[in-house]
C-alpha cells in the first residue's frame, strides 16, 4: 500500500471506511477460495489484504 493510499483512507468518513472494510474482507475471502482451487499462486496477497484490513480497522477506531 502506497503512502498516497494511506492518506486517502485517512480522509474518508467512517461510513466510507466501513464500506472499504467490507470490500477488502470480501476480496480476502475470494482470494482464499481462489488459492485453494489453485487459480491463485501468489500467497503474498493475503498479507497485503490483512494489512489493509488492520489499517482500516485502526482508522475506524480512531474516529
């Protein structure tokens, strides 16, 4: 995640962050299914998505 993405997340409202959190969690679930089916070979996606989820959750808690 780039610095500009983090700044953009910090400027969003709580409702927008909630929507982004749901979307990211959905992407993580879809990636897990694709990985188990063998369609996804790169497992680093999981770490990146979990980091995004934790960042969004921290921002929601701060607000």
